[in-house]
C-alpha cells in the first residue's frame, strides 16, 4: 500500500509546470501537479474520468469552454474524452486522478490526442512527455502537427529509450499525425525536457 508525504512532494519549476506520477496502473493514475503562478496546462483530453483536487493554491479549470475556479480543498470531476485545460493564479499543487474510462458508447477513442498546433512552443515537449509518462504499456497518444516532429522523436529516443513505438498515421505534406505507443514501463529515473531542442539547435521542434 503506497503512502505519500504530500508536503515533501510539492516543489516548483520556474520554467514549466511540474507533474509527479505517484501511481500508474491500468485504469488508475494519480499525479501531483505543481504549477507556479501564471503557468498553465494546455487543452488536452483523457480517455478516463478525471478528478482534480486543489491541495494548495488557486486555479481556473476549464471544462471545454466552461471555467470553474478551484481553491485549496476544492475538487472538480469531468467525463472521459472531454477537452480541458487549466491555469494557475498563484503557486498551486493539484492531485489529478484518472480512473474508470467512460462507457464504450461515449468514448470517441482509446487514445489521447495532442494537437500541438494549438499549443505554445515552450509547452509542447513538457506536455507530450507528461502525457506519455501517464500511459500504461499498450496505451498510446496521437500527436498532430503541421510539420514532421523529428526533434521530438530523437528526444523521445534519448530520454525514454526502448519505451516508445513511433508510427506515422499521416505523413504530410500539410499535416502530420503520429501514434506514440508505450511498449515498456517507466524505469523510475527518467527526466523530462525543460528546454526545447529548437532553442538549443535553432530548429523547429514538435
């Protein structure tokens, strides 16, 4: 039975939101998500029902276009496959729990989709890695972009060696759609990107 000291797990990264995966089992994931004031998680969707509990701080959670303010001690729940995003108005820590997939007739897909065309450049790789790290073996996410995200593929091979299978669904010229499937579990010592490769190499990223 896992036990967590939440106070010891709360820490912040000035460059990006900081997720810490506490439990990652089939049908149940628990993440402690730490955000500095002004940081945001871009819009995405999860196939499971998602519960967000504010451990500390103040955020606005968007269920589609509908905003809900969450302060310390408050929680909200949304159905699977519902697009959502959030922004922090002060330093905040959240429990994000994904459990119990939506009924089959309500599910559009078993794969999470990230359309990076709608996401600011510096947030793309951290969001993709955070989403990938939340997958169990056999689950996949789909990335949509307007160019071939070769730097992301290389970074995935470097930081998650042997864990991801990369397959093109659509390969240009105007749109690229890639299925990234988890084929091996996290080893427990992985790091996540905080600086995009294009910032270092002068090239476009994912």
